[in-house]
């Protein structure tokens, strides 16, 4: 398996069964599948998208393996009807679960996988808001750098 695919698979395995209020949050690879039911949690339609992955040779190489750094963006989306009550807390709660599932220690990896993950760095975190089509969407965006020995 190619390493970028292996990283996405490992992340999916780590977060693919996360639940909030006893409802599983669907995880999509790049594009939301319209055939998948999106759960309503605390008045918000909630899902996660794995997106914007890139791979570069690591500046820190060793004698045994080639290393690369992979960046991947995990977008947690919560959509509310604009006329109702909206807030960021649902996306923040889901983001907290994602962080705990992916990275359990300071620099240690998280992911149980078939590849040699050397390190998972703390994510860069962003928040965005969008208003369109009678909905308000809050997104919590986590950008991880993952160092892989090949």
C-alpha cells in the first residue's frame, strides 16, 4: 500500500467509529458521499472529511529508512439551520475526540497501522464559519504532520 493511502487508512481506523451522543460520526475521504446518512447531533448535521494530503521528503533522514513528512487536513463539519440555535461546541467536542484518537502522547503516534509512523505532531487548529442556503456551518480544521519511515 502506498504510504499516503496507508496514513489515511490508519487515521480512518482511529476515528471511523467515534460517537457523540451515541451517534457515529461518518468519515469521508475527500468528498461527502450523498448516499450516506448524516447524523443530527444537538441540532447539527455532523461529519468529518479527510482532505488536502501532501507528502514531502523529511529534512531529518536516517541511515536505515527513507523518511517523509505527510500533512493531512481533517475537517470536522457541523451544520445548523440558520434560524435555529447555533454554536461551535459540537464541532469542538468532536475535534477533542479526534485529537485523543489520533495522538495519545506528546510526540508519539497514535495510529495502529501497517506502516512505520515515527511521529505525529500536534495539529495546527483553525475554525471557520460559513453561511449559505439557510444553514450555518462551523468547521474545526486539524492539520497534522505525520513522519513516516518507509
